[in-house]
C-alpha cells in the first residue's frame, strides 16, 4: 500500500499520537495504521524520559532495553551522544522497575557503540558492540557481563571486522537459549541498497562457553536470508524469531537455522518482545515514505500463532510528519512496555491500563 505525502499527513492527523508528557494517556480506543487500517489501541499511559541517569547526565541515543529475572529494567545510554568512542562514562544501567532510579551501572571505556542488549535467566548482561574504531582496538564484539559488571566472556576480535567463526561485522543483537546456547545476529550494514563488499547478514550459533557451532544466512530476501537481522527473541516453543528489518518481515527459524515461517504485517521492525502467550510486540522505528511507503512508525502487537496484527500504538509526535518510535522494546511481567529511543533519546514506559 502506498500513499502520497499529502494523504500520509491526513492519515497521521487521524491518529491519536503518543503524548510526550509523563502520565498522559490516549483518549480513544481505535487508531489508524496506514498499512493495516483501523486497529485497537491498548491505551497505555505514556511516561517519556523514564529512568533517571546519575549525576545530572542527559540521555544520549539508545536502542537497547530488557527486563532482568528480578523484574528490574536494563538499558544503555550511548554516553550522552550516539557513541561512547571518546567517553569513559558507564553506558549500561539497571533501573528500579518502580522508581526508575539507577541500581547498577558499568562498562565505562569498554564499549564503542552498544547496540543489542540481552539479560539472560541468570541476570547476566550481554551487549553487542556494533561498530569498530579506526584504531582497530574496540568494537565488533559481543560481551557478557555479570550483573555487577565483571566481564565473563567475549566473542569476536576487538576492533576487527570479519565474517569468520571468530569475528563479527557490525553485530546487531545477541540472545541465549534456555540451555545456554548463544545466538548472534550479525550484519547491520547489510541493510544498505548497495552494501559494502564485506557486509553480511547471518545468524551465528555458539555453545554456552563460546565455542563456534554453525552459522546460516547471507544478504538477500529469500527465506533464511537477511538484510539486517536487527533483533532476536525466542518464543514459548523455542523457535528463534528474527527481525529482518530491511526486508520488512519477521522470520521464524529453528535453533538450527531451518526456516519455518515469515510474517510481513509488522512493519520495518527494529525491536522485538514476546510474552508468555506468544503475543509479539514489535517496534517500527524507521518506516517513512522513502524507505517503507504506506507504513507508519509505531508499536504493532499481534500473535505469533497466525502472524496477524490486532493492536497499534502510534509514534511520538515530532516536527517530522512520521513522528518517532523507539528501536528496542521490552515487556515486564505486568504487561508494561519499555522502548529505547534512538531519536528522541532515553527510555519511554508504556504503563498498561
């Protein structure tokens, strides 16, 4: 579905947009998603700038948020800007789920460009460092931290991009299976219409100790191929869910890489969250008339059982007609959503009403 810029503005005018002030809720139950028509709006209360950084720090860009096994919220800040290249500030934070106050922080000087964030069942914090510095000494790695910030494991070679079993090239995300196996989504630059020669699009599997097992995927649009595998999650059946962002779809794979299904109703997906009932929450932070005509940024909610979208939370209102939406997304046990804001910066909490 494609609409003109003028029609798009008309559609946006009909949407109840997320309020930017804390505590302000939606005022209607149905919204218009240009690609999907009229959908139910779950009407959360929207708290912008949730999570208080220490010492008066101002949030920079972020794209990672997750919930720990104790129910508290983890997120990172790209050191007040969009990179930690020249900073010693701690980028990784644990926030109290009720007050938003910092409970822990670490990682200063260790990460260039935090991108993917995953908290495992033991509370360990996994971060992908999605870029490399020009000195070739930092980045293109996956780092596993203890809940207190001790480095427990690293994957990849610091500052060295590559497509081998011990290197990454702009890793997007990481997740661990219940048995501890590690899965890394590699290849952020593969979303370009003219990707660089060394770009890739793959999923790499390791044992819980970091031993390479196998990999699958390449840049492309066929089943099992990827153009920026931006986020990873597991569903209740143990299937690996991949946000294949530039292909505007979700791919469902077995833990050994067998293609099982694909859904294309969830937009240009940057972030994924899945609850215990296999309801999926996707954050579309990039749809515009140029890159995804006819689609609107926002949170789409549906079922992994049939791939149908049933609810839509519109984007934040900004000076841009398409608004803004976070990249990373997480859901807590009470059904509250959190988005990590790359454009508006900080964390937004959507309180379930």
